[in-house]
């Protein structure tokens, strides 16, 4: 169950990331590509970084839970 729950959470994050990146398309203005694309790239990087942080947290929580379940002590 732990692995399945972790995978569902990761899939959920992926769906949310895709949704949020799609919403950023509005920042690209065809009539001002040279000016608008760099802003879009910066916004996409920020969103991806946020989701990467969330994914890392999920993975660390999963790993911690697996270690507890296996009664492994100490730091990883």
C-alpha cells in the first residue's frame, strides 16, 4: 500500500504540474515573442522548481516510512 500511495501522490503532482505549466501559456504573446518568452521560461522554471521540491518531500517521507516499517534505525 505504501508504494501505491506514493505513486498516486507522484502522479497527482505530475498532473498538477502539467496543469500549471499549461496555464502559463498565456504569458507568451505572439506579437511580442522576444519579450514574452523569457518571462515564460522564468515562470516555468519557478513552477517546476516548486513541484520538484514537493516531489522530493514525498519521496523522503515515503523512504522514512519504509525505514520505520522495516525497523531500520539511524540516518539515511
